[in-house]
C-alpha cells in the first residue's frame, strides 16, 4: 500500500532546475520572483462528474487539469513559471497516478512550468491547481481594458468540445449521431485542450491587445465579462465565429449555438485596436496559432449579432453557470 | 437562485487595499512582490468527512480552512500576504456562505492576508486554499536545517484536538466520556486552531531557529520529516510534551499518546541552538505564544523517548496518513 508521502515522492517530486529555491517536501515552496515583474496567479478546481466524466483517462486528465490553468495565464499574457497541485483521490491507484503525472508533466515541461508543492488527501476525485506566471507591470491583458472601436478576436476554433459533449450524451439537437472518427476528433478538444500561452504572451509583450479573457464557459458569457468590466458593448458576426473542423460540417443553427456558447474551448477572446491588425496576424503566424476577427467593440452596452451579410440576427444564447 | 458570479461578488469580492494590483474578477490575480523577498507558497485541500465533519458549522470551517494554510507559512517564518480560494459546494446556500466567509475573513483580516482570486464550482464540499507569504532570502525555516545539539521546541499545547475527536467518537481509550464543557474546550482546538504566525516570523527574522515544521499529522510524524530531511535523530522527554488543558487531566498513557501523535494541532515544532534559549523565550513572550523545550537533536538517526527522570521509554506511536 502506497503511503501519502511515498505517493508524493514517487509520482510528483522531481528535481527540476527552475525558479523555485525550495520545492516539494517542506511546509511551503519558496519562489524567487524575477525582479520588477508582477506575479499572475490563477486557481481552478476540477471535480469528477462535473468538469470531467467519471472514469476519465488519467493521462489526459493530467493534461487538462494544468491546461485550463495555463489558459488563464495565456489570457493575461503572463509567462508560466510554476504551479501547485492539490489532489483528493478515492484511493492511491498506481496506474492512475502514473498516467495522471505523465499527462501533467508533459504539458508542464512544454511550458517550463514547475510543480513546486501541493497536497494529497483521500476524497472524491478533485484536482485543484494554482498556477503562477510573470508579466511586466502594465502589460497584463485585463478584462476591463476594451475600448469602443476595438476589433474582437478569437484564437483557434470554437465549439468542438461542446459538440463532443452532445455526441457523448446523444443530445437530440444533433441531426444524426456523430461517427466514431468525428467523435474522437471533437472529443480531443474536450479532453486535451491547447492553452494559447505563446499567443497571449506575444499580445501582451508587444502591446498589441487591450482586453482578453479565456473562453471556458462559452464565448457569449466570457466576452460578457469583458463588456461588463469595460463598460462597453459589442457587435459580432455569428458566421465569422471559427467553428472546429467537426462542428463545421453540422447544420448552421447548431454551429452558431456551439461556437457562440459552447464552453470548454480554452481559446482566447481579445480586443485590439484596428491599427494592430497586421502585427496580430504576424504574431499569430509566429506562434502557429490561428486567429479570427469576429466583430467590434461598441460604446453602447449589450451584445448584438449579425449574419455574414451584416443583417441583424436574434440569437438566444447563454453560457454555462455552475449553480444554475 | 444565486449564480456562480453573484456568489463570488456577494460573498468574496471585497475591495481591500493591499499588495494585489488586481484581485478577484479577472483571469488571474496580479501580485507585486516586495523587492528582494522570496514568495512562500502552500496549498491545502480540506474534504468534508475527512478533514472536518459533515455538517460542520460554516463560520469555524472558514476559519480553519485558512488557519491550516497560515500554519504552513508560520512554520516557514513567512509573513502572510494573500491567498486564493477554490471551493466546491453541493449548493449555493446563502446562510452557509455568509458564515464561511465571515470566519474566513475574520482570520484573514487579523493577519493582513488578502483574498485575491479563486474558483467556485458545484461538487462535494471541498475547500482548497493556496496561501502566499514573504520571507527574506536565507531566513526561511526549512525542514532540512536541524543540527545535532539543537534543542527541540514546540509552541502552545498538543493533543486537545485529538482528545476532542476521541470524545466525539466515544473512543474506548477514554477512561470516561468527556463532560460537555471539556468537550467544548478541547473541540475548540480542533475547530478553530490558532496559526502561530507571529512566533514563526520572529524566529525567522531574528535568526533564532534552525528547522521548523507545523504539526498537523502529529508531532512524531512531523518531527520525523525534520529528522529525515536533516539526516539527524532526536531524543524527546515524553513528559515534557505540553498537553492541552483538557488532556492534562487525562491518564498518563493517553496524555503521552495524544501529545506525541494526536494530529490537528497546528502548533510549530522547531529546533534551535542552545544559545538561542533566552532570545526564544523573549520572542515567545513578545507574541504571547507559550513555547516548551521537549528534547534535543542527536547525530544518531531515529527518535528516542525518555520520561521526566531521563529513563528510556518505549513509545509505539504513529502519525496520521491519508492513505493508510
């Protein structure tokens, strides 16, 4: 039987050269901040049966647990530095821990983000990661910084994660069940999202964007936070929203609904002055992250939709709320 | 019905002047580190039915959730700065949130520790706090720093939290059931522990102690981490262990067992050179935290016990392990 301390030592305590002066194995980790930089901090909790299916494969769960946190750093334009992991587990299952730590560390290493501490306990499977990044003062991309006249952009594609959920659940909204290949392709967006760290960092360091947010609850709801905090509104082209490759083959109404308010996308929505367009395109190419212009910020509050021809559209959409 | 965002705004989003440039309500919080200081970071996860009873009163749970994290900072000698809170709740219950946030913020305010971000979700009641403190380089009290010849000290008293647990469970080890007043007194040590922040900070800032750890799993196990990391052993006087006031009236064997390996104490165990004795006593008086010398660090590995007369004692004790 694996003890709590053996478990930490065996699966999570790795000597990694990094910013941490002291990592796992003391009361606290010690981090030496880079002089003059601000620390960006985000914390996300994932609960079995809520944020992921019971029995979810451990390796991709390890990936996703860190990915959703890195996505918050990306939306701030902060470079990842380190993270803590608190884990409640029903049992100390070696195969699960092996897979989970493999998925976790593969993504952490790809971003130079070091595990510096945490906690393990017995309990219903729950994963809480707190991530630390750094950003130069005044460079962070805040939700409150959108300005009337800004373009609204999104990275990557939207809606395939939501489509996969509909596929798994066999929701009646689907015209026909997804075939196995489509379900696997869309499912990969749900299970192993790609945090847009490099794009966020370029946008912030080059001063290209005003406001940004990561799309986790759906575009409408998340852009809504930018609009509320910035005291502005927006007009979006429903047909400009970049649909994931599987969703793109679905009927128009489903495409619109899932791109606009699907959730679990982990793309970045950001606003930027029109003067930044060429530089944004160049940054996107540089980090191999597609970006799409989907509308503009207005002075008048509220969110308005048009179709590709510019005609007004009435879309009734709402984002995900954990307590509704 | 309270939405996730209303919940955060109403109960947890308070404008507090502090180190945070940006707190709750963006993708990340932004913290500006004090120039030249290291950041101490600790994360603890509390699970209903495991770390606290189902139905535990919300206000004291709010206190305890932060207290166990502040205790980790105390054991490092770091000054509290800020924390994040991730919360899984079965439902958005206003009375519970009211009580929990009251208990949480009362302790946070007493330590100037600011809530800067976090996450709320639906799920089995689980609380994950990550706390940030600051400490000057080279001043942190590490587990690996004990030296043969050091005195071993503990703050406060031990064992009353464990006694309360025995009382609630009516464990057969108790000679007689605890009366209501005793159970309430011992229970307060379990429900509302006092993190020894001021003592830890004085020990670190004045360079009085070598190694330190907070006692959460029981003295034997936690001191054992200092011994293992420092490559040393210790000899302790079982009868010098300061018992809590309720436990002090119990039979000797129970007193020894619960002071040595009770758990949930949230006192600090630290080692220090004999030359620091007077300065430690002065620091303890200054911060109104009693301290007791309970033994010494030896070069030979292992933990040895004596009684008050110095005669060897064979105590068979083990600390708490979440997976055993």
